C-alpha cells in the first residue's frame, strides 16, 4: 500500500507542476499579458513575460525590443495596451531614452501601438485618451 500511495503522490505532484508550468498568461508589475499575446509570443520563441520584466526593471535594450515586436490583429491590440502600461510605469524620460535611435518606420509602429493601447485599455482613466494628452514628450518624438 505504501508503494501505491507514494506513486500516487508523485503523480499528483507532477500533474500540479505541469499545470502551473503551462500558464497561458502572466502579470508583471501589474501589467497583464493576455493569453493571446502570451501564446503568439511563445510560438515565435519569445519569452514575452521575461522580456517585459526586464523592461519594467529599466533594461533599455528590453524596452526597445519589446516596443518593436511586430504583432497583427488582436495581438497588436494587446501589445499596444502593454506598451501604454509600460510607459506609465517607466515614465516618459526613461522610455524615450530607450527608443531614442529608432527609425521613422519604427516610430510609426510604436505610435500605432500606443494609439490602439489607449483605445483598448481596460482602465477607465486611459480609455480613449490621446497620445499627445497623456505622453506629450513621447508624442513629439514619434511625430518627428
């Protein structure tokens, strides 16, 4: 009986570990990465949650990298929301320092993400805000 009990306990522990290792979303410093963004990133071999954690902790290369990831459709909406939340956490100055050397094409990508991020953000304080209103310095940089 002891062998079966130990075997069952081991199987239960393995199942629980497997269940938790297959998480389909994450939250970093209050920034929620939804299931779709998490899954698409994972399919592309991107550890989005680790990258976001590095970015939120001020790693300029991670901030730039996560801002320039290209996503389509609904995944792009989620990406925009994450970028808006990340700028709120980092502040405009830190964010601008991290993306200061991007191209005009990359500026357009980030601006599109931020515009969508305001529109689809769950926060009532951010919903339907304008880039120029909330992030005037970022707006000025992205438009020039």
